[in-house]
């Protein structure tokens, strides 16, 4: 025997899925109050202490977005929370035959 789902229950489940997916997309945004933001120069110094070269820092979705080159010549783009300057997201374009071990946790294999 097949159970029938009422149309309103089906619509409610669709609505929940849409709301959840919207919340997941919004997680990329930073929500720090502007009054709590640290200056870009502080972030620049923090990034340069890693031996990385900063090409630019801009605001994107309420986060600081940093673009530059790491100490091995790989291009990177990273989002930082502007108040804590903690990294939120990072993308790296590795050059051919580059050792990615600087970005792996101890014991984590490279893919």
C-alpha cells in the first residue's frame, strides 16, 4: 500500500529545502560590525609575515578578500573576517610540479 503525502506537506518540505540551501549560500558572507573591523594594513602585514605578496585587498560580501602570490609563486585568493582577521575561505592555484605540503595538515596526503 502506498502512502500519500498531502500536497501541503510536499510544499512545506520544498520550502524547507529552499530555505536551507539559501542559508548555506549566505554562510560565505562575513557579518562583523563595521565598527569592529581592523585596518587593511594590519591584514596586509599578517599575510606578508607568511612570505606572501599581496596584490590587492578589497571588501567582498562583508569580508576582506586578499589576492596575491604565496612564497612559492602560487596565486591565491583568500577571504578573511574583517574583525578577527581569521581566514574564512581560500583558493590556491598551484603551478605544475609544486609541493603543496605547506597547505596540508600533518599526515594529510596530497591529492
